[in-house]
C-alpha cells in the first residue's frame, strides 16, 4: 500500500510543481503586457492555472501526510533530512499562496513589480524542488 501512496504522491507533486513553474511565467508576461485584450487572456489563464494547481497540491500534501503517518506508525525515524524537507514543503506552500496574492494584485491592476522581478521569482520553485529531491534521495543527514 505504501508504494501506491508514494507513487501517487510523486505524480501529484510533479503536477503541482509544473503549475508553480508556469504560473510565474504568466506573471512575467502580464508585467510586460500593454494590450488590454492580451492582459485579460493572460489573467484568465493565470486564474485557471492557479485553481488547477491548487487542486493538485491538496492530494499531494494529503498523500505526503499519509506517508508520514505510516512512517510514524511503523516507528521509522526520518532524521534531519525529513525535517529539512518538511520545512521546504512549508516554503513551497507559502510560495503557492504568494502566487495567489500576486494574481489578485494583477486582477486589481495594482502590480508594482517588473517582469525582471518575476523572472527571478520564477526560479524559486526550481530551487525548492531541487533541494527537496536531493534531501529525499540522498538523505544527507
């Protein structure tokens, strides 16, 4: 059973992060766009992607909690790598919510950040996923 949970967890994590990779790219385009029709289309895309990404994050997190619960029931100790991974997951959740806040600013027409800022912001989920995968696979501590 554990391996099935783990497999679905990985699929939902990969899907969730795909959304976190693409949504800030839409923000880059929104920050540069001057055409109202194109802006409306990008906002619609961003809104739909954020909603879909949220729907993918929920089962990813629930499956992760289920695996953690199974570990605790079996008396398995994860070590420091697990605590570090969970801290990075909390940061990923925070990043997801930050994307929602940014989307609301774009919808209200009050974004003050440049496309360059959003290009850097777009790199955060890449670093988070890289560190999480290293922690899970290598278990350095």
